């Protein structure tokens, strides 16, 4: 997305994407309901996006979900020094 675009010419979706990305988040989530990554924000096109919060990709496997986004930023794994 172009940073040079005037604010008046941006859609609400673009404004949300700029904020989420600029703040270092990985996407949006609504706890217990749904989640979406930055590269595919609000694929449902639902008004429920108004209840979503920015979050981070969560480590590990998540039952029936391809990915999970939540409020806590995962800590990088400790690297062993040779």
C-alpha cells in the first residue's frame, strides 16, 4: 500500500491495515470467533470487524485452525550457542 496516498483517499480497510502493520502486529482477531492475517484482512467482509483487535501470530498447533492470532507477542526461541 502506498504511504504517499492522501488520508482522504484511503478506505477504512487501508487505514486499519496501515495501523496494524505499522504497530508491528500480524493481523486481527476476535477471541473465540475468528482471526485474519495482514495479507488477508477481513476476508469475510463482515461488519463484525468492528469488534476485532490487533494481535500476533501464536506459536504451536491449534486444533482445527491453520493459524491463531492473539494478544500476546510470542517470545523468540532461545538459540543455543555452539
